[in-house]
């Protein structure tokens, strides 16, 4: 997969954040079985770890906003001290120097492995399939007993499976067939639904769903990820405000600059519009739209909802009253899913085939419940 295509799948971090799911033929999350309709609970799973705990609670978030109830969702949980004693585990990182999200994920994996007492060997693939293959080969040489794979190029996944150690493999955000025993990542339709419903609720409360246009900042090249996430948005919004009117689908490339340019054109085509709903496949798309609106002195005319809630968007979420909501993915907590389940797998225990992140809707009122420094040091 090219870096430009990789960027199309990112939730945020200015075009370099979470790769949520497809690489060539593979879809992110569990496109089968993860619907936008809320389920009642996450599945219980046998584990050597302590009882699961949910994402950090928010005093202002509603139960539905927690989003931890989609099929396949599992809770974040601390690794139990000593549970990894004697285990040699591996992690193929995505590209820590190129992708800020990747660095957050890697640091989380390291912390949880250390807490569990496991020996974690980290090998950075640097967004290169050949390097990822070399990582897997080195894992075999070093006797790794199970590993997590966050490499970007699904075309080489079969070679990695064949030439790496024949041990349990958990794929992170990108399918790694044929050897993965579980997929860990985002529930795209659920994530979109949560943010779509949030902006719909806002539109209903503030202007009785009477808006001038609904602009969907997309990246069609992302395929199934784009379809699931943006379809979830439409479902959530229309559930509150009814059939969407004057919809505009904009291909901003999933990047801030592209979104800014394309949204400037949208504003030109809507000269008198004062209530424009804007939703995006990632926070870069929304940051670009916000930048274009501010340049045109029309920042008060757009009401936005994004995906990712990584540090690049914190200032806007906290301080911009028109940034209505954002679905968080919590890369800094990925180790609290990946490591405990990898330890279980290394010990021969059965784990779920889907390990989906418990998404959470963040807004100006609750973001500091999850990220206490959000909104500080903003220019």
C-alpha cells in the first residue's frame, strides 16, 4: 500500500494517524458483524487477566455515547503483573517515525508488556512491507511465541505468515491473512454512527434540524472503510433529523490540505448558507474544512463532527463551539487490548476473533475527563 493510500484510512494526527482497516483487499474492523445498531453488551472472554474494565468513565457522556456495546467490542484492561512471565512476544509496528498514531500504539504495547512481565520485541516496519517481512523472519529466529502485526501492506501478509514463526498472530487495524487468529481495531460503522448521531442531536436541539447542507468529507479510495464509516454517519444523523437533504460528498483525500481546498470550493457554492453540517472520515478532513471556513470568515456557519480525537484535534474539540463531537479511538490504550489477549493466545487459550476498540464520543464538555490537558497551550 502506498503512503498516500495509507493516509486515506487515517482517523487523524494531521494525515498520519490510525490506519483503520483496509490494505488492498482487506477491510478494517469487522465489516461483517459490526452494525451501527447498538448491541447490549460486549462478549465475555476466558482470560488469565483480571476482570475487564471499561474506558475511563465520563461524568457527562451518555451510556450510548460510550459506544462500548457494538458486536465484537472488548474493554480496555490492564495486564496482570506476572501474567507474561517467561513469554517472548513480538510487535511489528506500523511506522513510529512517520505516523504519530503508531508511536502511541507502540508505547502502549511496551508499557503493558512490561507490566505483565513479558519480553516484548518491537520491530518497526516503517510503512514498508519488505521490512515487515524481515521483522517476522527475525521473530522466528528469536523464538517469539506470539506476536501482534500492525504492518501496512496486506499483499505481503501471506509471506509474513509463511516465513514468520508459526505462532498465534493478532492483526492490528489491518488484516493479516491467513495466519491471524484475531483482528484488533476500529468498528468503523459504529464510530461513524456515534459521531453522526451526536451532530444530529445538536442540530435538532439548536435549529430543529433545519440546515442548509450536509457535507460528507470522504475518501472513496479507502473503499470499505469509507463506506462503513460515512454510512454510519448518515445512519446516526438521519435517525435524529430524518432524510438527509442537500447532501454533498467531497473527496478531500483524507488529508488536511486537500480537505481545505475542496471545502473552500463547497463554501463558494453555498454563498448564503449559515448552517452547514460537516462530517469527516478523519479529523484531518474536519481540520481542513474548519481552516477553509475560518479563512473565508465563515467559521460560525459550519457545525462539524470528526473521527479520531488524537492530540491534533484537541484544541478545536475543547475550544471551538462549532466542533460538536468526535469519536475517539484511544491509540494510547491499544496495549490494554493487544497485550492481555496476546498473552492468553500464547498460553493456548481461545480468544475472540474480533477485538474492537470501545469508541467514545468526545466533545468540549467531556474531553478533559479523558485527556486532562486537552485545550491547553492552544494558539
